[in-house]
C-alpha cells in the first residue's frame, strides 16, 4: 500500500498520539490495518524509549488519586512520583495525565514495588523455593523453566511496571508499555521513581 488516506493517518494519530509521519509509516508498513499499525507504533515506540532510557530524569510531577464512593470520604489514596528530563514536559497535560493514570493503577492493582529490580532478594528466594517445591517430581531441566515462568507471573502481581494496565480491556498492554508510549510521544525519558498507597 503506497498511498495512505489522510483521514486514516488522522484516525491513527487520534488513537495513539503518535506523530503524523510515524502514523503514515505505520499504516504503510501494515497495509492500512489499524490494529497492526498500532502494534508497529508500539514496537517502534519501545525502540525510542530504549534509546532514551540512559538519560537522567531530574524533573517531574507527583500524581495523586483519591478513591471515594458516593460522596463518602476516600478509602484509598495514592501519591506517585513520575520523573522526566525537563520541566517543559513535566508541565504538559499528557505527562500529568500519565501520572494520574499510574496513580489510578496503583490504587486499583495495589502493587508493592515499581519494577522487578526493586523486589528484595530474600523475598525472591522464598518465592523460588515455594515454586521449586510446587514443581517437585518434574525433570530437573524443566523445574528451572517452571520457576522462572512463575516468577514472571509473580512480578506481574507485585511490580507496577509489569502489571496489565487496568484500562486496557483486553489486558494485553502492560504499564511499562504505557510509559514507553509516553516516552515516544513526548520525546524524553520518563521514569517512575516511587509511590505510596494508603
């Protein structure tokens, strides 16, 4: 597909927030299929995010979320620090919206850590020993694969960036992909520093 209608480029841009030329390239690469074009953008957004991840993030915002029902006092509150490279990006509506979405994720999914590297080694060893005991009787070569698979699933429950994004109805997009898309869109490295849920 050499020619892409401008209306389709605009539709993809509205859905993803990506740049016009990126949307056009994605549509050309996917022969006009919107879903495949979104996947193409996500894949290339990841590449952009990886290229920026070494940059320092000294600016940012504190996202907040209070969850109350029917006029009652809030029962859950979240504060989350989301950092970027410049105050210019930190002041944008897109960045503030990302911080709010991440705070909402923490309120709803109740992770304990930001990323797998933050999980204490003692806790990981305890979980590994439980997983090994569950895999008892299996061939030795298979046990480690089972343990690693269960550990990956465990990370998805306790690490914010590994969780499925609660607003993605198909539960295919992880929170880290949401952050990577923001990196691609805003053009700066973005990190989640810490959060507290009370």
